[in-house]
C-alpha cells in the first residue's frame, strides 16, 4: 500500500486504490456465438421469429411467446437512428473518449433496434439519421469489435 | 464482454436429457459456417475502490513497514487482536493499547492446497495456515514453506520470513511466508482456545 495519506480526525490514515476483478469466462451459446462470429467478420446477423420479424441483436427465445428461435439471417451494417441521448461527460470504460450519443439504431433488414453509440458532433445528431457501423481493425469475436456507428454522409 | 479468449474450448457433448439450446439454422448465413465459431468470451467484472484501512490498521501497517507486528488489546477481555481494526469484537470497546508482538508464531490449523485456480501464484501443493503470532489472541493467515506439506501440523512453531529491508512497504506482503523455527511443537491443549 503506497504512503498516500489522508486525515481522519487528527491522525493520518493510509489510502490506496483497490481493484477487485473477477476474470469470468462464459460460453456464448449458438445464437450469441454466431452474432459475435459475424462481428468478427465485420458484419451483422439477426434472428427471425415465426412471423418473419427479424430481431437484432439475435435472442435465443421469442420475447413474446418464449419459443426457441433458430433461423439466423443477415442484417445490414447501416441503419436508422430511432432515438438518441447525448453523453457530454465521458467516463472511464465508455465506448468513446470524447462526447458522443447513445442511440437506438435499427439496422437495415432488422425489425428491432439495438443500443449503441454514434460518434458525431451534437449538431449532427437527429432522429431518423442514417448511420453505418465502424468496426475495429483487429477483431476477436467480442462486442468490442463494433467500435461505434458514424453518420452516412 | 471486453475480450475473447484466443484458445476456444472444443464443443462439449451434453449428456442426453440435459438442457441445451437448440441448434441454429445457418442456411441464410452459410458463409459463417466456414469460419471458426465464437464459443466463449472473457467477461471481466472489475471494480476500482479508493480503500482506506482506518486508523488502527494504518498504525499496524506503518509498524509492519518497520518490520514490527503490532496488535491492539481489548481493555475488558485482555485479548490482543492482529491486524487491529480499532474495536474489540467481543466487548465493542475501542482498542487503544498497542501491543508489540513477536515475529514468530504457531500453526493453529492449516490446509494443503492441491487445486490450482485463477490468480494463484503458488506452485501446488502448498500449505495455507492459520498462525497464532506470539503475544496475540487471534490467528492470521499465512503461507507455510521450507517444510514438506505432509509434515505440517497444529502446534508447529514458525518464524516469519520477510522481504529485504529495502523492499519493506506498508503491506502484509512484507511477510513472504512462514517457515519452521526449530522450536518444539506447542501441545494441542495450549491451542484449544484458538481453534
């Protein structure tokens, strides 16, 4: 523990950063695994329900009926911002290191939106704007392979 | 999900009758079948605290930097606690009297660790023991080395093995491990109050 002291009453007490970390490793299952595999390939997939509705990101079970969903389908890498919220004060661990917008983006071919971020100036943000995915140059099969979305100019 | 592992586990054969997710239909995304599928992710859960140990443990840690072990005594029961937390767990009274302890101790109980786990830096098997430091009334955890694991037993007398003086900090890690000090074992009856 470094000699970084603070005061408590009249006495100096020690203080130090303490990082508690659990290095979990979890299996993805076939549906989320396929979604992450697609991200690693620089693209998106969704999953189709019994009525032909495409959910993206894909889920294992129909949110309405609970039935197992199994039919994976391709989804575009561009989409439409359905709603957004500006993030002015950026915190550690957030997707970008400068102010950005949290968005609900519905990708082309999907019928449900996913939550992500758009890297654009505040004045460029608008509901209904077109955005495209920006992927990491080195991808490993993780959500972090998708860096953000950016406006389609 | 912040990272994936590079070495993917092989697909697991799930015994019949055990729940599993149904296989997916990839006919519409058939090209994804020709690449290696992602089967697991590393998902670190990490929390960063600004930790302060409080007044009593600060006194203890300042002493340990000087290669001293200092406990604090309960004014009602006379018991000496290490590391001190500033209050007696029995009487609830503040512990104000500091007590200089020895640098040797006695094994009260122990565990031979045969399983490796994430974050473990020790070679298995190794012995983790509850050690009653001379002059104290509550045992602390310590690593026992310099003796075969199957010769460790309650009552074994130990000395603390410290880092080099130049490496002393305000940390319990100043004590690298504990090792036999050559003294005769303490009779089990003397340890009855501490087990």
